[in-house]
């Protein structure tokens, strides 16, 4: 996983706190999706559709 690197280290403490809370909410939501078979299936279907569309753009 890529690190935010220097940019994150120069953020104000308040912004770092907000980012950590936002990241935690994202991780919690991802776990909920992984545990819900129908949501996971729908997400993977959408992923395949988007990948196909992007591959078409690449040429």
C-alpha cells in the first residue's frame, strides 16, 4: 500500500485527525460490504464493468 508520505506529515493535526476518522469509517464500511454477499457481488460486478470501460479507453 502506498504511503501518503511527506504530504501527510505536513498536515495540521486537526486535518490528520479528520483523515484518520474518515479512513476508519471507510474501513468499517468495507468490512460490512465484505460480509454482505449481495453487496459484494454487486460491487465486483460494477468493478468488472468499470474495468472493461477503462480498458476500452486505453486502446
